[in-house]
C-alpha cells in the first residue's frame, strides 16, 4: 500500500487495533498459562480468554508492543515510514513526522522494530551457494580528537557478510553470472576462525557450498558445510565469485553513512537488521508493511 492508501485504511487508533487483532488471530494466539490455542474474544475487554483455563491475553501481550504505552497508530505509522523508505529514515526525521515530543521514545520504538526484523530473518538459514566475506564498518568515537580534521577518530567494527547466490550460465554464449536471493550481516567480535565458524554453523545450512577468499580464518569451513571453495582475493574476484557480498557491503556502508552518519558499534547490528530485512524483501513493494506487522506480532 502507498502512504495515501495507508491513511485511508488506518485513519484512527481503533482501525489499527482491529487490523492488529485480525492479523494476530491469523498467526494464532497461544495461552501463556497452558499453551492452548483456542480462545474466546471478549469484545468489551479487548482480550482473548482461553477456553481451557480462562486465562486472558491482551491485544499486545507476547508481541513486540507489549509494555509499550504508545498508541497502536504510532506503531503503525513508524512501521509504515520504515517500510516505505527504501534507504531508511533517521530517528530525528521520524520524530518530526510523528510529531512526538521525545526523541528517545521514537529512537527506542525504531530499535524495537529493527529487533523484530532481525529475529524474523534469523528464523531462516541460508542454503545452496553461499558467498562469504568480511566487512569493516567504520564508526566515530569521542575518546580521541583529531585536531587537524576537527572530528573524532574512526575505528572499525567487523561484520560477517553472507549472500545466497545462484550460479547462472547463458546457454547460447556460455557467459557465467549469478543471481542473488538472500543476505545476512552479523557483527563479529573478531575475525578469528572460532568466531566465524560459529556464524557459519548458526546461519548457513550444512548442505551448502561456500565461496570465499583464502583467508586463514576460513580454514575450518570445509568441515562445517558440504563444500568450501576458495579463490584468491583480487579485483576479478569481487566482480565474479564474491560479487554480491561486496555489493551488499558497499550499499550498506553508503546507507548507514548517508542516513544515520556513523552509528555506535553496540547499535550496528540493529541497523544491519533493518538493511538486510528490506534487502531480502526488495520485491515486496508496499506489501512489506504487512509483513512487518506480522514480524512485530511474533516475538
């Protein structure tokens, strides 16, 4: 849906509540007390009552909106702006669009939504042909001041970048290329092999084929997946074998620098969650908003 369609469908907080109730019932309401899935709807209370133990579940209970005092309309507007914007939107701009007094409240709201995005993507592992490489994302710190440039010194955060690609070959010309499906970007404390091995085990299916450069940190990958193919890192490699991970790294850096400037290391994963969530659903168009609502339901 477009922003015009959004305002027509969700003009009030009540309309958002009705939509959220419908979507949550589609996902299934589970009783916290006895795990029963059959409930009565108490319209006067806006709650579900378990048919088995009579335990009541509120509209937001068990979702990312639980314990939030913000109106549902504010949540919906925030998700709409985040999903409609291809490159992202800053918390300051979101605060202006929502006409909200407190910046920290809006900032926390956006990070809850980014957490929902990350947890949704973590449900799925990459499978098939996987490009694997490392990215170094710069961030500013106030601990050391560069007097010549008048700005904080820059440091780097390590990020493991994975791209699920499909090799393609033109039957007539024999020209080889690849098509990319899904991405994952995970902050790594270091690029030691133990750290990267854990990323492979956690996010890549064991029947996959990994393409990487000849880094010594990747020596154990052949024991974790079906096949591990290495190639010398050079300009040609970045255009062929590891094409998509380098494109993703470049786009992510440009996005973070252009919209959010430089983010602190402890928040980098949240911003990468948003980038990958939208990148993995780049063909969803305006349907992305509805998928994001579902992501916030399944906490």
